[in-house]
């Protein structure tokens, strides 16, 4: 087994990073950009092997209101290299959501990434690891949002700019986080305007750099003018699970008319809320059918924008 205290993934770990982990943004150096797992050949193979239920490919189109809207597409019969060629020149982003299913080497990498953190941060125990490989066109951006689990962003190829905003008002409200966790967040619940940037941290990420930010911190991302390959990892800890359960229960209480339920980190009320959240989740009371996606374009390296329209069809992912 690999030695994880000296590890080969984290490249510039310092003793003081341990106490900052999860509490403040950490920008660290890593070695993923030197791994052959992210060569064109390996990525092309991964694209070819990705099951339809394990990838998203998106582009943008102007809607009738003049706003850009996200479209969902497919790779069709293209080779992986042809898909990469289209991404290089188009306005496309690809999420390969479960690369370890197509190639177990990515699962081993994910396990090693968290093993290295756990070997360095005393008491850290993480679980429910998920990784996604993002392959995106020059200048693609990801709008202002927050995520439910613990998050890391690892830059492998190209450059991107990341803005991080504290998990507090005016950047985000507790009610917005509750809705996010209940799966009921709408754009209006977490509005972005440029004045928020005054309180943001801005980081340019180049290959071999990664960011980990505290739970639920809003962020937005913009690619520089180049193809980007990045990896996101998600995880839970027992503290993140408690926070999730308390937000979940508070979201239910708020819907039931309680105006501003307290946010406990631990203790009997946190336990009671964990039980409430668990009971409601397991009862299936809030289970909603997931809405099918409308697939209306195919990646096409011959098309000027890298995509062409196809007759729309519905797909449940
Ligand atoms: Fe995110």
C-alpha cells in the first residue's frame, strides 16, 4: 500500500494546514496534473466508456428572454478524441460523474486523495466520497451557487478563476441553505450581484493547484481562455452530516411556520433534529420523481460552435 503520510498527491502540505482544514479556504499544490489518468488518451477512453447515465454534456443557448439557458446534450457516436476536439473550440462542459465505474483507477485515486488528508488532519474521517471529472471549453463559467457536501476543486489542465464567498449574509441566508438541502432552491433564493465580490476571495487555479473551502460557502468559477480539465471531490464527515440534518429539519420547521429555527452544531437538539430529518427522509414522505432531461443537441466537432441541434427527446438520468 502506498505511504499516505508522505503521500504522492498533496505536494506542499504544512503543519498549520491541519487546523485550517474545513475552517478556512485552503489552496494547496498537488500532483494530479502529472498523472497519465488525465492525458487526452485516457480522457478520450473515459468519454467512450461513460455510461449514458453517468455523464452530462451541456452548452448554452439564448432563451426568448435574452438570458442564456443551459442545454443538455449527448456525445452520439463520436470518438472521445472528437469530443475533446469539439470542447476545445466550442462552448461545452462535460461532467463525467462516476469515472470509477468506467475505470477503477479513478476510484483508487479518489480513495488515495482522502487517505492523504485523513493521514494529515488529526481526527478527520470522511465518507460518501464522490468524484467528477469536468472537461470544459475556454471561457465557460459556473454561476454563483453553494453545494451540500464538503467540496474540493482540483485543477489539472488549463486555468480557471474561482470566487469564494463566506457562508453568511448577505452572501447566503440560512433559509437558502435549507432549501438547497431540501432540493427546493430557486435562483431567486440565492441572488448574485457584483457588489458581493468585495467580500470574496479570488483565486486563479493553475494545473497542480487545488482549493478546499468551508461547508456551504457560495462560489462561482470562470475558465480562462483555454480548455480546462478539473476534478471535483465531495465528502461528508460526521460534523457535515449533523449540519445537513439540522438544516434539513430546520427547513421543514420553517415550512411549518417557525420563523427562524436555531442552528445547533451538536447536543441534544441537534440529535433530535437528526432523528427528525432521518425519519422524514426514510419515510419517503418527501420523495419526488426526478424530472427527465430534454436532450436537444449532439456534440459535433465539425459545427462552428462544436454542437448541432437534434430532435429533442426526454431522458431520465
Ligand atoms: Fe460548486
